């Protein structure tokens, strides 16, 4: 199975934004003859110098910023250009497309991609590999790309030819390869025999490359100084990330809100496993879920300690109102007074007569960390199976990713079976989960039974010289992981993992996998580790935000493929080791901080200089007066509240096509509506939803996906009409005919509305 790519307008827009910065530049490249060797002439190809003035580039940048409602700069912050793209929207694809477009429009063909770590470098290399055929179909040529690695002679040969051909040439570098104190990193400034006594840095400089920085916020001040001091003699610098620390001449923005609203990433749902205090008791309890059944009392599924012949063990029990946990635990003293007073399906809570109240996902009492992790594993497996049952019929492979902080917790070489605590807990909980399933899907049952439990989970970690898994080496400060072997296996098997024939469905990885790798079919992420303030929530979820693909042919399951059920399919469940409120608040704050340029209310500053383009090619730029006019018009119509935030009334009127823009904006009604909608969405954006809000399950019939189909609706219209069947008969005649034909048969016919003979 190969991943398939198709045209995405936002990706073309991002590439076009870079191209438009240099409108006025003539197309071409520079060729020099550096000398002769016998009958051979040594030619050097380099990017043609910028012919347009900085003032012209500034005007181009300002136009782009006005069109997109970005902050308009007064002067250029050097020849640095920022492209903001939310994680999972394909920034590597975008800057690859941008290289082709710059070559097409201006002839530029020498590029360096700078990555902050080996992991990201390998991810870039893999992306260039799998998109090569796709871009060749579009542009009729391929990029020649190689990794800068002085240990590898073939890679050095590629560096030698970097400036010696007219091809589109790309060198992929990671920071540690040239800017640390190691002997290898210093080779970039040394004459090497493999390069015929040339320095790698001189070869790179003479090509006058365009520098592309992937995740620039990951580089420290030392690295940033190298870039801004133009160490590579670069023509200009492009910066791509979702979370820039500093914006240099921002020319394109596709942030978290844009990505969500345009349905370019998955929806985020959070299962928070929260340990809450419970003074005065060591009674362990975990509220797993609540089930509401038709015409029956609600049931709570509670995990508690139960006395057994072999000792005390934690078991999940069905609990209804008035049930006594003292009895259900086989008379363990700590559960005295725990009588279920109320099971509330609306609030997802269970209240006991002793005043203790528990919400779904909460655990109280004496519980060690290992058991909390087991609960997380159990909840991840549960979410996985619930998703997988739906996705299997659609031909979509479901993957779950566990982050751990120590390999020994998964692979313990001191144990006889080499299984760590998490591997053992996973296998036990998985076996328990599938044993409880009451499934009628024959094909899915066969799929579950096809592979042994030991084959469905794998660990992806660094590998030492003996072939054993070890913790990834993580350098502090500049860069990050420098372990060459840490990601080989998972990087090279990305497509294989997406196939239903590959048994692996659950991946355990060291925390370093947060960077440099993602897979579109990650639907569950579980962090089996302490929450660290240095690790952002956006980093944790970033590995699973991409839109999923069909496992049969690699097609993206986007809005064109899924129509009205996009977020039903594309939903990422995060099983967190903290409450939903805590996780969601941190994630919301991170995203809001990154959206500082996006307004949440309508002011003159927001509108002034904003450029509107309509379908006729006409332009409208807001000035102070037209900005005030629009705000006043909206305010008098009740479309703005006291804080000048857009109200629900306006959004409804826009949707119902009742809103009318002021006369001066005639012809730009659609663009004005889009602008107002964007401001409203920013102010009302929620980064995630509480998965446990939907945890209440009901044993009632619900329509499936066939209900909305035209064929069923046509049938339903015919059979849904309520029908009354009336029978009027004479009593004497009924007695006589009953005697003649047999009473039982007669009444059977009456009941079934058949009539009499």
C-alpha cells in the first residue's frame, strides 16, 4: 500500500505565498566554469541572485499580510519569511511543493533543509521519498536529495555534486551534524579527501542555497545566530512550524482554528484519568462508565477491591442504586457506608450515602501509580476497539500509540519472558476486553482472532549494538535526540503499519517519538508517564492529528470521502494521566497563546488595512472611516455585545443569508461574512472535548449509517405512517364461526388481522 496525495488548496496557497514574495524577479540560474581537468570543464551551478530591491519584497509581503489579516510589518526583518502551519497539515509537503514552485517561477534549484534533530531529519527524508512520484507527475521532474552525513561516503559524493548540476538539489541536515563540539560536526569546516580536499561548507556556500528551517523554535540562540549571520550564504530563509517562537515577516498562517474549521485535522477528545483525594478512607474505587438501559435503572461499572480465595484483587462490578459495596467486595471493611445513593447519567456521577461522589474517569482511595497506568492502558484498549469496530468495515487500520519514559517498563531483559510491567498489563487487559465483546460482525471477529496478542503490540525504541531496545539518547539544550538508530524501524515501515495485514495495532515508544514521526491512522494516544511542564500538550497530540487514510489504497479520508461524518471518523482520543479539565485547560492556553494575532472582538485596529478580494478581482481596503462604519452598523443591529464581540445572532443571520453588509461593501458581502465568522470562531474555539461526556452508554436502538441513505428514507416514508386496523363483527356470528372452524384458529386469525374464512 502506498500513500496517495492529491491537490489541497491550502497547501498551494502556502507555496504561492512564498512565490509572491519575489514577484518581479527574473527566472534563471547562474553557471560558472571553475576550471578544466583534461578535456572536462568543471561547471558550477548556483541560485541566481535576487534582482529585486528589498523595498519591492516588502511591498509584496505587506500585500500578503493584508489579504490574510496578518500583522503588517513596516520593514523587513531580514530576508526571513515565516510560514505557520498547524501540526498534521503537511508542512513538509508544503515546503517540498514550494521548492518546485520556486524552481518553476524563478529557476532556483539549490536548497538546504535544516532539522533540529535526527528524528525530524529522518522524517523529512522519508517524506521526500514517498512524495517523489507524486511531484514528478505534477512538475515532470524529481528532486535529488541526500542527508548530510560525513560518515557516509555516498552521502559525501552527493554533497560534492550539490553545486555541480542543474537539478533541483536538496541537502537535509540536522543541527548536531555541523554545530556541536563533536569531531564529526567540525568536518563541515575541514578539507576532506572524499571531496577532493574541499570543505563541505564551501561547496554549500557557492551554490547560494535557499535555507528551509523545519521547527525553528527547537533551535537555540547559538543556532539562530548561525542562521541570521548567513553562515551558508543563503539567498533567503524560510521557516516552517505550528509554534514559532518569533515571527520573521509572516506571510502565511494556517493555525489550529483554521485547520479545525477547514476539517484538515482530527478532532481531539480527552479521557482524563484523575486521582482525587478522599480523606478518611483508603477505599479504592474507579468509575469506569455508566450504562442506561431502556425501561431499566441505570448501572454504574465500578472497579473496586474484592476479597477472593486467592487474596484481594481489583474487579469491575455492575452497581445499581441501593447496592452496598461492602457486600459486593465480600465484606471488606473499607467499603462500609458505600451504598449507591444516586447514579446520574446526565452528570456522569455516582453518589454514595456517606457523601462521596465520583465522576466517570475518577479514581479515589489507595491507588499506586502502576495501577493508574493499567487503567490508562485499559481505557486506551477500550477506545481502540470501539473505533476499530467502526473503521474495519471502512477499510481503515486503527493504531494506538503509548508514550513511556523508560524502555524497561515495556521490555525488561531481566525477566524470563523479557516483558515489562506495561507489556504484561496490556496483554492481560486486551484479553479481558475482547473476551467481554458480544459481537455479531463475523469478519471483524476473524480479524481479532487472526493474530496472537503478543503480535499486535510492538516497541519502537533505540537499538544498541547487541540488538536490545534502550532508552533514546536525548541531548539537552540545542537540538534533541542524536541517536541515529532510534527511528529507523518505524520510519521505514510507515506504509506497512497502515495495512490491515500487518498485525501491529498498538505501538509503545519512548517519549522521544513525540518529534519527527507521525502516522495518519493514530486514533488513540496514551501518555504512560508523569506530565512534564517542558512537554507541551500540542507536542503530545501532534503525532496523531493527521487525517486518516484508507488502508487498501492510501486515499485520504477527508470531507470529499466522508461527507457528513468527517469528525465521526477523524477523532483522536487522548488518554491522559490527569483530569480532563486540567489537560484541556493547558491545551487551550497553549493554543490561545499561539493565536495572539487573531482577534476575538471587532475593533478599528482589526479592520484597518485589511484587504478584501472578491471573485471579480476587485479589491477593498479598510481605512479608519470604513472600519468605524462597519462596527457602528453591526453594533446598532445588535450583532456586537458590550465588549464588541460578535454574537450568535449575527452568525445565525449569516447562515440564514439574512445579514446585509453596509452599502460601501456591496460586492464584498461574502468576504465580510467570512471575516466576521473567523473572528467569532476564534472567540468561541474549544481545543478539545471531554470523551467521558459521551461515556454513558444505552441499550436502546439507534439508527446506523444506513438510516440517512435515500433508499432507506424512501422505504421509511412508506412504512412509518401509523396505521389503525378496526374490526366490526356480530357476537352471535363470531360464536357460530368459532365453533365451526375451531376457536384457537379463529382468534389466531383475528390477532394477526387476517380476517375470517
